[in-house]
C-alpha cells in the first residue's frame, strides 16, 4: 500500500487571495491524482503561528528550510537571497517581451535548469514550477508621470533585490529599498517615496491609494514566484509521487498565470475597479518612452552579464 502524506503549505505574500487560489488549485489537483493520499493543509502565516508556535510569526523561508512546513510559493528574488543567485536575473528590466515569451522560458529548458539548480544552491529546497502572482510590474506614483524625464530624481521604493535597485538607478530615480522580509502589508513603508514599484493585481494590498493614486503601466519587468517543496520531504516521496507533484504544480502554475493576466487586464480597463481601488488614472507609457527606459537599462545588463551563469541572460532574451 502506497504511503500517505500530509503536507503543510504556508502562505505569507500579499494579497493573500492570489496565493490561496494557487495553493487550493494544487491541493485539488494532487488530491484527485492520488485519491486523497497526498493531502495539502493550507495555512496563512498568522494562522500557522497561532496553531503551532504560540502566535509567534517565524520567517517563512526558515519554516520551509527546516521542514516545519513542506511547501510554499515564494518570490524568485528570495531564492537569490538563499544563494540561488541566478534567480535575481528574473528581475532584469525588459527581460520578457510578452507573456508567451515568459511562459516559453519558464516552462522550457531554461526554466527547468534554473529549478533544478535550487537543491544544490540552497541545500534545503526544490522548485517545482514558476508562477506569475502579479505579472508585469508597474509604478504607483503620487503624481501622474507621462515621460521618462519626469522619473528623474524621484524617490522610488523597490523591494530587496540588487537588480531592481540598479534598475531604478538606471531609470534616473533615487531608489529606496523596502524590507522584503515582512508580510508586505506595511503600506506605510513607502509613503514618503514619490513612486513605488508594484503590480496591478498587488496594488490594493501594497499601495495606499490616498498617497500613490496614479499607476504608470511601464511593464518594465516581471513579478515571478516559485512553488517550492522542502528537499528532505521530497526525497521521502517515491518516483511516481514526485512525478505527480511536479505535474500538479505545472497545472496550478498555468492556471495561476491566466488569473494574474486577467486580474491585471481588469484593473487596466475597468472604471468601476479604479473607483473601488481609489486609482485616479492608469497611464500607458508610449512605446517611445518605454524604449528610452530599455536603452537606459542596458547599463544593468552590462553590470550583471558576468554575474549570472554564462549565457543565461542572452539565452532568455533570445529564446
């Protein structure tokens, strides 16, 4: 008789609804594939803390590394923090020219090679699939910005990533690094800044619309996450269950990417949604202005070309 497994999946990014639906989709998939033999228990980080740690919130990466929880969905740049530094490459500006391009990279040999590197680099985790969880990044601003020149000198809040910091510098802004190892619901962190990097689906959770009511839809890079599993737990699974877990993760990731794209499109175009969220305007940079940003960001490519694995950036941009 095949072994049963109860898996704890922890959620901690905001907006939590985006991550709940991915976890629940995976849980449904793997439950059906194994007739319930592999069961997923989904916990928000505060609920996990109350149930298992006397209310004390522990860094989710620590929980995953120590096998206190077996699965999570984590930003790719967090893997950069955990010694898998090639994952910082996914923050590069204008790396993907379309959603189709991004999907081909993530689900093809490049993405699989990056996922396969995680156990060696981190010693404690394994990647099963890439997810969007937000898609293209944009800028939330205090005032409407209609040109690259208007970005110059602005204070620009970005999350912890050396690439996004250098990207913000290349755009002529003054980057302010926010604490990325929090629950990302601290909207007050960025209120003193002129502009904040975010995504359309994450605007409500991350941005105070009374402070930053304008969205500049630059689509300058991509917000990506990974479905991760603890490596020691993974090694307890037999080969058949590993294959099923991998397929369930791919299926969930494809569904999640479609949700993220649809969420972004609704916020881009729906006037009622703008009213609900307190958005005063969604400004589309003309292609000529986006091209200026591309040219300015070439300095970031020059800096990091030899930092990542040889040929990684070129293989992605030309894929």
